[in-house]
C-alpha cells in the first residue's frame, strides 16, 4: 500500500501540472523511473541557506569562531573545503543555486534581475522536486527580495514565509525609527531616493530573545513546518523539500547580546593586508560600496582600528547567532525521527571581506568574497568526512537530484553544474578540476579557480574591443593575494586561459522589461 499510495500521489501531482491524463502521467513516471521506486520512502530535503557566510566556522579551522552546532553538522556528513559561489552578489548567487546555471549563462547578473523576465520557462530546483511529488516550502531569505526584485513565487508550492533581512530593535539605530537606506532597498521602497535616507547602524546588540530577530523566527517556523511534515509522512508518505534561509551574518550585525558576549573583541584579528594586490588591474578593485550605507562607517576617510574590530566582532557574533538557530532546526529533525532519511545541505551564498585588501562586504572576484561553506549530510553521504573537490553552487541542483534518486534533470535552462554524488560517498573521487565564477563591473571578470591558482580575465561584456586585463594568484605561496603574477607566470596563465576558452561566451546583462 505504501508504494501504491506514493505512485497515486505523484500521478495526481503531475496531473495538476497540466498533463493530459493519468495514463500519460503514469507512462511518464515509468519512463523516468519514479514509479519504480522501492517501498523505501524517498528521502526528504532540507536546504539551509545563510547570507554572507564565509567559512568562518570552527569546522573549517577558524579558531575564533564559536559555531558548535554547525561543527556538529559537519561531523554528521561531508565538508567541502574548496567550494565557491558563482557570483559574489546575493540575487545572482541564489539564481545560480536554484537554476544550476551560471550568471554568464542566463544574464542574471544584478540584484534587481527578474528571473521570469529573463528565463521564463526555467525549472528551478524546488520546481523539479515538486514535479516528482515533493511538497516544496520556503522560509526566510531564499531568493533575493529587494532592490526591485520580488523573488520567484513560482518556485514553491506553498506561500513563502517572508522575514526581514534588515532589522533593528534599538530606535537609535534608525535615527528614531526612520526608514534607512538598506531597509528601503530590501523592502522595495523609495528606490529612487536612497541617498536622501539616513544610514542605519552597522551593528546593535540588545538584550533580547533569539526570536527578537528574524532568524530566530525563521528557525521557529521551520521547526513547525518539520512537525507538520512529520504528520504528512505518517499519513500519506509525501516527502518534503524545505528551504530555510537565514539573514545573518548579512549587515547590519544585529544579534542578541549573549552572542556578542561569546567573543573577546580584543582577541579577534585585524586584517593582515589592507592594500590591493601588487600589479592588480583597476577593474578588480573595490572601495566603499554597501558598507557605506551604514553608520558610523566613515565615507571619506580611513576607518579606525577600533571600528574595524567592532565590525569584525559583529560578524562573528552574527555567525554564532545563526549557528544557534540552525542548531535548533537540526535538533528538531532528530527529535522528530527525520534525520536518517533527510538530505541536509548547508550553503553560504557567498563569502565576505572583513577589511582584507582594504575591502568590506563582497562584490569582488577575490578569495574572501567567493569561497563558501558547503556541508552535506544524510543518505548517501559519508559521515565525518571532508573533501578538497572543487565545487560550485551550480553543482547542488544535480547533486540533490541524484541523491534523491530523481531522473537526471532535463530542463529548459542549461545546467552548468555536475553531480557530486560520487564524491559524497568517496571524498577522494573527482568530478571537476576547477571552479568557475564571475563578477560584472565596467568589465566582466571571469575566473578559473584550481586547487592552487586563480586566474581572472577582465574584458568588456560583449567580448570585443578594449584591453583585457588578467590576474593570477598562487594560493600555495600567497594565500593573502599580495601579488598579481599574471606577468610573471605566463605558462600558468596560458593553461588557465585554455580552460576559460572552453566556456561559452558570456551573455550580456539582462535588461528589465517595462
């Protein structure tokens, strides 16, 4: 009865997608192998997305981090040491995750890019799971909402549980309750008037409960959704795909005081190198940007060391706060008896500069902005393991499909990712020898990252005319990116150029349709 009930459920789900008849649905199920699943319950999926989280975690060797819950999650599965986002910007990074496609493939480069205007027929990762009978839900920050972007409601079967990204409890943080610049961006208000609005505080640490801020509320609601999912599994065996998104450590570093108190500010390290790499092209450089929308960050003068330490303290406190919220969710998964048959993947949407190279936040092609944590646990994953397999965000789409036993995706958009399923069972396996990422400025920077090197090519977006600049960094001998070696290591540069030449020409930036 279990198998028959499951097949009937999937057929009904596929019929609701517009298939002509139950006969056609059942034939499609059989052709894709779905109806041939054994009576073993299909695995559930819990995706945990964390904004601006670089590998500032104990399990990644960061001795300053206080992250016991994420460290424990890493021990349950596999940690990817060399994982990279595909663009160090919130919206494009999340599009790449959910589409399995590079921004240079889709043209979705910007914060305000509209997915359905650019790739209207795309089948996102949760949509693909829904087509195979999963109940798909989303909470918190999944797609980027703000800067004119409304996310992608089509991706999930259940209405999105929306929460704040920019949040303050202290009226002094908002000049007495005024709408601040970043609040306006993230709520799509006064987008043409941002500079006239006050800057919000870069950090606050009031005495409050975890649910005083959005991430605590997202964790609590995720636990309620898991409890409901458990009841559905008992009733009709419907598997779940739940995506829970957490905002911290995105600025502002708003976190309850108890998480700030975990860290000794004086022991947190200041950046070692605050200059751009020697010989690096101007196209690669960044100063200011997002950080300038927060007070008391000075805009026209150097930041004092005391403020640098306070910002770094705020980042680590925010990571500790989100670690505790994720710990509650994983504990609920255990309590409900769901962990054994649930694939868990934790993903940071991109990294974060904490003053290294004189840069704050993200929006670069450098290591600190692009290296991310990726953790997998659950069925098909070797516990207490780590791998140096180079990995991209786009790899998660085909990997989850493979782990769940779904057919290899055949979708309208081009999938740029590769499945990591073999690596998850054997960390010494290799399915790719480099990672690719890009960042668009006046020139488009496309990067090839191998285990030792990163090359970045900076060229005009249409690939024609003008000079082309190159960067080359050797992370074996220069992990802090002090010197661009493009002019000194022509043989390495040539090899990495050949790899980049195998990629399709990048599409131009998408334009908003009126």
